[in-house]
C-alpha cells in the first residue's frame, strides 16, 4: 500500500545502493550525507520481535530539520516500535531490514552519540518523573545524565518551563504530585528537552488529556518547535495532531498507509480531494452502498452522519451525471455541495483499521 515516493529525490544517487542488505551497502560518508540533510531518515525498516512474526513492514520516513511528524495509528499498529527503531533501541536480528539515521547519527551503531542529540517524552509520566520532586528538580536530576553543569541545567529548565507556561516560582517548585495532568505532561516535555535535543520524540503526549488540554499541549509543542527549531515525532491516535504537523505517517497493522504533508495526502484522493457532499431524504447503507459503488468512477463512499454521504469519484466534474445516477437507484437528494476534503476524510479512507472512526 506504499503509494508514495519511498525515497527523497535529493538523495536519489544513494537510493540505487539499497539492495537486499542495506547494512552492507552504505558507507559512513553516505550516512553523513543523509544526516546532513535529514534529522530523521528511516529507510525500509522491518521489525520482527519473534522470528517470522513481522510487526513493522518496510517503513520509510524522512524529516528535515524543524519538521514535525505525526505518527498516527491504532493500538498495536507499530507506532512505538517505529519510534524504537528511530531511537536505536531495536537492533538486528529484531530489526530484520533497513536502518535509521537520527539527528545525524546511524541508529544502533552510533547510539552513544545519537542519545545526546535526542529527547524522549514517554507516554506515562508517572513512571518517569519523580513525583516528590518539583519541575525544576526533575529537570536537574535528568539533566545530570548529560554532563551539563547545574547552573546551565537550571537556566535551560527555567527557559523551557517558561515557554511551557510555568510562569511563577510556586509552580516551578511544587512537587510534581500536586500538579494537574496537563502540567505534569509539560514537566515531562521539559525533561525531554533538557539536553537541547535536535529531535524530540513524544509517545502519545495528548492521550488521556481533556480536549482543551490536548490543544494546549500541542500549542506548547509548536512554541518549542518555533523557538528552538526542534524536529519532533509525535505518536498519537488523535487525528487533531495533523493540524500541527508538517508531515503525517499513518500506520495500519505495521504497514505505512500514507506519508506526506497532510494537504498533499488529501490531494492524492480522487479528483484532488474534491468530494460530493450529499444530504439525502433517507439513506440506508445496507441497501444503497453497493449500488452507489457500481456507479462509474465512484471510488469511495463515506457515511457522514444521518442521511448524509460523501462521494469520491475520478469524474467528479460530471456532477450532473452522478446526481442523475443516484436518483436512478432510488435516492432522493435534499441538497448537495462540492467540497474539498480535509485530513479526517483522508484518514477515514486510508486508516480504515483504526478504532473509533
Ligand atoms: N517487546 C515486544 N515483544 C513482542 N511483541 C511486541 C513487543 N512490543 C510490541 N510488540 C507487538 O508489536 C506490535 C506493535 O506494537 P507497538 O509498536 O507497541 O504498537 P503501538 O505503539 O502502535 O500500539 C503489537 O502487536 C505488539 O503486541
Ligand atoms: Mg505505543
């Protein structure tokens, strides 16, 4: 299902080198060239935790400095595994094919260098933050792992926490256990940023937060991205993150169902994403769906609430023909409009196996 160009054009000369064993065919210089252009470069990665049981198949993704990737997929789709490959935590034989270059370094082989250039915000901060420590003390504790002086860490921690909305001394010095869910998440983000990483990985940073807090966290991430040009990988099953990302990747059972700019993905739909939005007098998918799909050119039909459908066709410009064919199969049309699809519709078509859609 990889219907996108799997390799960036500016490195096309390197592409020819990929063969059955990419571990052998690249030179250190090649990886350096990749690392100079891309903050994240995942090439044809496949993972099997147990022999023969592949959970990630042939995933290629790339991000330039300052980009934000939304890695979207249902539970068990392989999002965390993908992130583990990018951060060098999965190596052969579990990594059965492919490689990652992250923040300028080859994952696994150059992990000691790589680790200083990345930050990680885990899904469950209650397992990673020290609850009895304050926001500042957590930053200090974790910052010490990077051989940075206490003074430098505190300066950096105050700067980041300031951007993240920790404006007063009380909040900075209160034990984390007394903070709200959204505040804790922001402390966890500050800890992930304490070593000034080039690339920040966030595993489900918005899961479990109330809608307004989710938007709040995403807005804070955008602020950080603007301030420090931090490249980000945000794992999520919330579609709203697409609005905050320069690129999105959709994982379906370990396969990449789509990768690119949200707008480009939408425009890859039939007729560049122009869809017919139809309100019907009555609609029963059991009776009508099959007949609608038989109409020439119709590619996708989405249910969109009570008696409303959205049609994608290769021949959307033949509006009148489609409408008359719908009438022929017994549908009474109340009104319709020709609209541009948004990412949600793209996702409903391509990410079929994700729950809740
Ligand atoms: N350490 C592991 N050992 C064996 N199987 C694993 C391990 N981690 C994840 N898996 C399996 O790999 C698949 C993908 O998991 P994961 O990457 O955690 O998905 P996601 O983060 O999208 O929920 C799942 O089927 C999961 O059960
Ligand atoms: Mg996960």
